C-alpha cells in the first residue's frame, strides 16, 4: 500500500496529483482506501480527486469509496470526499455569463440581428441585439466586441455597461447573467454570420422601439442605453498590465 501523491491546501484539505494515479483499478482501490484512512487520522477536511479522462475506469472505485462528482473539465472529472463533518465543499460554476451590444451609428440606426435558431421554434423570430456567451478567461469588454464582430462583421469599441439581467432556470437548470453594453461602431458594412444569424441590419431607432417583433426587454435596455452614461472601464494605478483585472465604475470615462 502507498499514499497517493497529494498536497495540503490552505483549508487543510487534500489535493491529489492526477499524474500519479495508479494505472489499474485494483491498485487504485488499495491506495485510495489506505490514503483516506491516513488523511482521516490526520484530521484533513475535503479530498479533491481529479481523474483524467484517460483513466475514467477509476471513477466507480472512487464513488464506491465515498466520493461524489463536483465538476468536469475538458480532460478530467473532479470528485470530492469530505472526511469530517461539518465540511464546506465550495460549489463550481453555477451561472452562464453573456453579453449583448447596443450599437448606434451616426444616422441614429441600431444594429440588430435575428437568430437562425430560436429557443422556441413556434415563436415568431425577433429582432435582438448582437451578443453571446463569454469564453473562459475572457473579459466582458473583449467578449461583447468579439461577439458583435462575429455575428455582424461590424467592428466596435466598448463604451460602457448599460444594465444586467439575472435569470434563473436557464440551460441545464443553471442561472444566467446577461450584461448589456454600449458599443461605438468603427465600421458600417454588415457581413452577416450565415450559420447562426438569419438577418442582420441597421434599423432606425424609432422603428426598433415600436416594432412588434422586438421584445419588451430589448426595447427597455436600448432606452436605458440612450438615456444614461452607464459604467465605463477605468484604469487603476498599479493594475494597468494585470490581465486578470478589469473594473467598471460610474462615469469613469477612461478606457483600460
């Protein structure tokens, strides 16, 4: 029997090194049970066990030993086991994060799209703002500019956050946060993404705000975008080069 290679985290928990896991279920079962016994005597809290996809045969062994699923990555599945009670096991991601852009040109026209695939096929297609989900590690301002360019071909620059919508019961029972941003157009010629977008056009603002095929939510957030300054990106001294840092403040007017 041997102790699984692992490190002690700052919460007195154990984080198992996945590269060191045994290659057979029999050896893993023996080593895991021995390790749990040692860690329990040492008074450890939560055991974090990432199992690589290539070793998925080890998952039933871990479950039999008392582990539960926590989350998955592209190439692993994380399981946890609380050795003492009470123990707090932090949850994984519970929300989707998306962003949409309010893009108004010099002619008082709003950039709008109609999605090719509707959530409800029986619903009449609606004009909406371009936008979509953030990538992992992607900042909000970068994401909304990227999504707008991908769907419409229009290049923009981020100006401010207009508002945020928080909705529960979304895909797979998760919650959804959708952030509406004001963008300034840098180009005018539309190049529609044909795979996902059925229609894309510059629509006069007055028409959009009265159109029967525009949701009340979208009409409301466009009015909010036109009426207020919103939250702008701001440079904070000492954090200009920090890739993990982004701050939005009211009326800052400074772009990071």
